């Protein structure tokens, strides 16, 4: 599933922050010094104050990459 455009609870527009969140998270994991206080500083930098918005980022998983790995059936006529 793609990352939602808005938070499901409060309605804040958060879809544009997904790529930036991932990039900053990867940098923090590599440097291993920005995660001492958890992800709270990262969320503050992105302007996310509410826990409901934090949950959207923490619980999201990109399923489309797994679906692409499974591929598509070669013959669609057998599916009906
Ligand atoms: Zn929210």
C-alpha cells in the first residue's frame, strides 16, 4: 500500500514527508548518533507533533515492492 496523503486520525497532510522521513532515518541509522533520543527529534524536524501522525510513519510498510517481486501471471485466462 502506498503511504497515505493525510493522517487518518487528524487529517494533517503528511504524504509529502514520507521520502524525507526515510532519507533522514537512513542517515540517522548510518551515523547512529541521532537515534539516542528515539525518533522524537526527527518528527519535530518534520513538523509532526501529534502521536497519531507519528503512528502513520511508524506503522507503514511498503507492500508494493513485495508485490513486484512476486511478478504477474503469464496467462490471465486461467485466473477466471
Ligand atoms: Zn495525525
